[in-house]
C-alpha cells in the first residue's frame, strides 16, 4: 500500500480520495474547504495544513483543482508540492491545457520530481462509482508506478504518450466534443419542438437513429428533458475548457470555427449568472431565443 497525497477534494476529488482509502492506501489530504477535509478524515484520511505538508508525507501526490492558475500555485509555489521533502511523483487530474502542464513538468523535473498529467472523463457520477476514464501523459516509468493507483478510481486508464501535456490535449478534445454536441443537439431538438414535434417522441427517435450520442442519451434525455440539470460539471468549467481548447489550437495552428461559436453560448450563460450552475443549463440560452423548452409534456 502507498502513502498518497491528495490536494483538491471538490466534486470529483473527494470521491477519488475515498476510493484510494477503500483500496487500503494511506491518504494525506489538503483543501481550502475544511468541510471536505473533515469528510475525508472521517473516512480515514490524514489531515494536512497545506500542499507542502502533503508533499512532506507522500511520495505520490495527486491534485484535482479548478483552474490552471491554482494548479501552478499549488505545484510550484514556495509552500507548494514541489517544495516537499517526500514527493517523487506529481499527478495532476485537473484540466489545465498542454502549455501549463508542460511548464509544470519542466519546473518539477528540476527538483527531481516526475510529473504526469492525468485529466479525467466521466463526471461526478464516474468519480463516485470509481469508473472514471484517466488519460495520462508523461514519463512511461512514472505511469507504470502510478497506474495501480489510478485503477482505484478509474475503469479506463490509458497512457497516451511520453510527452507531457498529451493527456491534457485528449481531455480538451473530449470536452470540446461534449460542449459542441450539447449546443448542436439542443438547437436541433428545439427546432423540432418549435415545429410541433413532441419532445419525448423526438428524443426517443434520435436515440434510436444516427444522430444519437452521449449528449442526446445522457444529457438531453437523462437530464434536460426532465428539467433536472444534474450532469455534475459546472458551466464556468466547461467555458474554461473551451477557452483552453482555443488557446492550444491557436498555438499549433488548428482550425476552430465550431469551437469559437460554441464558446459564445457558454460565455452568454456565464454572463447570465449561471457560471456556478450545471453546464447542461446552457440550453436555457437557446430556449430563450427559440421560445420553447425541451421538457416532457404533461
């Protein structure tokens, strides 16, 4: 069993830490939210006062944090993980983009710490069930060392390449497709409803036809149609990921026509005050423009 550090016990991280504890590992935790730390301690984790304290106790330290700026601060500051006396492997499960991930890996390498970027797919439900997809970029030996740890909370664990940041690239591809298919599917469904189709009939047929997707089956049929908006991924985080996609695409010279348009819907939803709400609520912007709702008829 390992001594593992975990910084960031939010909607995803708290569940992941509990899976590590269930697997029998010693887990040292830190988070600005004292309630989430207390919950982890109740399940057997060790409380730490800072990321540095975590890295003084654990050879492998995982992070799951909301923004690139926070990840860099936690990894590289004077009181961050990179200054710890025990840490040898840094694994970032956040979504920060290729550029930031590569920069952190280079800085930590100067301190003889191997870094992996290992962003996640599967949402809060996947974190709770221990069925996340883990997309890992970075040193192959470091991956082999950490792979059994990832399997405590991941069902699909893949090393996508030795180059730091490749995991981040794959995660941005995934989230761009989710965001784009959500906007496109909702726009098309609202067109059908506006023309008189029953929402339930329309969506049932889509999910038995060539237009079906994770979005149509899980988000539209499973959440929006029931007006639950409970996918478990915040609007402002999807907007952040689309922004990162555009920045990284510009860096390598990739076309981003669709992404640019999709991001504008999330920009508008955040500006409307829904930044902290579930990302599925982006449909409210399209509904307001169309004048009908994707909702089951009484």
